[in-house]
C-alpha cells in the first residue's frame, strides 16, 4: 500500500478540516481495518482519499462499509440502470450504464465502492467525469465521493452542529440528498454507530476530531 505523503497537488482542503488533519493514516491503522473487516476491499484507495483531503478515515470507513464493503459494483436500486448486474464496474459496461441514464433517462443506480447514485454525480457539469476522474475506477469514485461529496457537506454541517450530529447530517445527505431529520434516519443512525466502532477499532490519530464513542 502506498500512503500519500500529503495533500493532492493543486488541492487544498477547507481550512477548518485542514487545521484538524493531525497526521497521515498509519500502516497500523490500515492493518487494523483489514483485520476487523477482512471482506472489505479497496481500503488502500480510501486511505489515499482521506490522506489527500483531510476527511477523517473512521468516518469514511463507516460509509464504505455501509455502501458496498468496498466492492466496485453496481447497486440494487429497484428499477435502476444495471441494478444487480453481475460484474464489476468496467469502462465498457459503464458506457452502457451512462447511456441508459443520460440518453434513455432510466433511473440511476449506485456505482462503485461508494455507490454514487445521484445523477448529477455521474452526468453533467459537477459530475465525476467533469473532475477529470474515471467513474469505472474504484480509486477515482472513492476520491470523488470523499473529496467532492462527503467532505463539503461535513464542513458545512459542522458550522452549525456538533461533530456527531454533523456526521449524521452528512450521512443522510449522502444517502438521500437531504439533511432533514438526520437524527432519526435509519441510514444515518447506522452510519453513526459504525463510525463509533471504527473510531474505537482504528483510532483517530489522523484527525483532531475526538468522539465520546459511548455518547
């Protein structure tokens, strides 16, 4: 595994996150994550995205675990394009997916390890492709999800909410596009529970965000 030595070239994380980016994710933290969830894959790409952006790794792990266990696959949204397609995401089958969603106006569906679903993430002026990233590559979809979706929402939410509430709001927004009633949303509540477990398991030395995991 190659752990990035610093932020992405040309990218600066928001000030309030950069100030709390305490250090790089260590090999020991990576090994603990692999041992705790042996079935999770693409953790090296998640490490790179978090080290590059300053997004807390234990929070990203919670979302990755919930979405796909890191597998580079299509989702199972009812009526969604390529729902349940029995293959990893590739450049060729992603072209079919994009045609179904963009041209045929079929319902979108989760793509990749972080299960990017919102059509705007996949097609259009702020899409993953608009950032110079390839939607069929696990590393690129993870980077986009962390840098361009999770991190901005978390930064905004933390301006008015305590950290744990900010994360539940971020998780709900990631899943539904709305932060309303995040404290009772099943997805957000479960994401918070998983984040607490991950904080205990891998530690939080990469960030100055410290949680009372019993709260």
